[in-house]
């Protein structure tokens, strides 16, 4: 008796006990649905978040002075708080840092209570003004809806050019960024020509990202500069796998810029913008294991039920087993027949569970506007688990059936 014949016999046996087989099949399907569906949904959400973080500059890191007092190991004494990164240091770092296709931006906060005026319309005095260079759009999450970025000449001149956030466009130009390009506005008492308008970005912990305007870096230095004014540095790398090497290179360059001695500790820190994503990945790793445990518990219950059904089947088919042995079936033939039946039930439940799991993952992806993909790895895992469960739960009943004495089995009523 070959394996294909055993499969057909198993299907025939399942049809004879259809309701009982369906109930067992559905228990297995529920476990596989939980396993495949939740894992697929988690991966889909993570992939979507990764794409969004990449668009938001996740392949970047910033350099800031230490925000806390630096403590030395010299009898617990403390040193002064780290000095800010001033304009000259920022420009020195930008000119000195050369790593692959990385880009460095230098920016500086100017004020958070500016008023922007166009004709008879004006905003409330809650607009943030930030001085940026030509690379800022490459290292940040801001995108242009209309117009252009600052040119290199505009960055290093006192040119009064400005790029407006979407909230400012909404108030002054009726949400039509194209109409704003080329117009002149007043930021407080200074006149600026609009060269660009930004897409909406939404809110952040520091307030609305759309209620801000950007002016050229040197212009901000002239109008809002003072001694020891701090500047922020952001580095965007071309590929995520270059991040660690770029950070190590940046540390070396920044130590030279800050003129630190070999014995001095770094008085600056590196902040990676993908930290939140990494934390979420760590959290979802725990969630994945929890999902696997829950699914395994469900499948454990299904395997116990399947073993019980197989034992009942052995008892009900004792005469059939006796007849087959009398006609020449070996213990191995009987063992394989019952093992195949158990595996077939589990695989059928697994296939149903995989289909439902894919649909669940697709539904979650659609609900969160995420990217869906066929979870081949989780499908293979689910079906592999089904085969293992079928073999384990069917082994004892199959051994019991194979050890039946044919004479006693034929006498069974």
C-alpha cells in the first residue's frame, strides 16, 4: 500500500465521520489562523512603519551637546555643562565630514513667537522660525508641495528668502501653495520672498510641524544670532547599513572640531532617529513570541482532541484492521495508514488556517493603510507545525492499531 492510497483511505475515513472531523479541523485552523494572521499583521505594520520612518529620515542621526552635566571619575567631581555647537563648529563639521553619499545639514532655532503677514492677512504670533541650509530637506521629514529649496548662494548670503509651512499657506493663501510662490510676506518686520511651500507633516511634541517657516542659515545668523548661539547637526546616510560606520566617522570628526584631547570624554552625543522604530521592533518581538505560545496552546488542545478521535477511530475500526491484517497488511501498513489520517486532518486544518490568517493580515494592513505581502515564512511555519502535531497526536493511536492481534480483532463486535 503506497502513501497516495493511504491518503485516499484517510479522506474516505474523514467523510464517514464528517462532523467530528470538521470540529477537529476547525480547532486546528483557529490555532494556525492566530499564528499566521497575527504574525503577518505584525510584519506588515513593521514594514509600513519602516517605510514611513525612512521617508521621515530614519536613516539619519543628529549630533547634540550633552544635555546633562558631565561627571568625571575624579573623586566624583563634576565638570561644566557641555558647550553648545556654535556656527563655526557646525560649518567645520559639515565641510570635514565626508562619508559615502551622506549629507550634513546645519540648522538653528530662531524664535517661536513670530507673526507672518501677507497683505491684510496675518497669523497669530505663534510661528516658529528656523534657519536651515540647503541639505535640510534631505535630512528632515519635510517635503515641498510647491516651489524649490534654497540654493547654496542663498544659504550663505543675507538673501531674504523663505519656505512656508502648510498651516501658514492655509491661513494666508487659502491652501493653495502654488499661489504663494514668488509673493512677499513679512515675518515680524522683515520682508521675505517665498520660494517654497511645504506639504503637511502634522503635530509633534514640540508643537505643530506645519506652523513654522524656514529661512536661509546665514540670514538667521545675522538676524537672530548671538554669542554662543547653538546649532544642530543632522547627518543622513544613503543606506541603513552604513549608519554605524557613519556614526563612528562622525564621532572622530566632531572630536577634532571640538578640539578634544585623547584623554577627554566626548562632550556631545549621537541621537539616532530610528530609536522609536527599534523599540517597537523589540516590543513586537515579545508580541510574536506571545502569539506563538497562544497558538501552540490552541494546537495542543487540538492535538489532544485529535488523539482522542483517532483512539475512538481505532476502536470503531477494529474489525476493519483485523480484516486488513488477515489479507496481508503488515504492522507498518496499519501504522502508516493511521499516521497519514492524522496528518491529513491537521494539514487540511492548517490550509484553512493559513487562508484565514492571510485574510486577517490583509485586513489589518488595509485598516492601518500598511503594505501587505504574502507571508511565505509564516505559511511554511504553520504547515510544518500542522505536520508535527499530526505525527505526535496520531503516533499512539497508530501504534495501538498496528499492535492489534488479527484474530482478536476479527472477533471484535
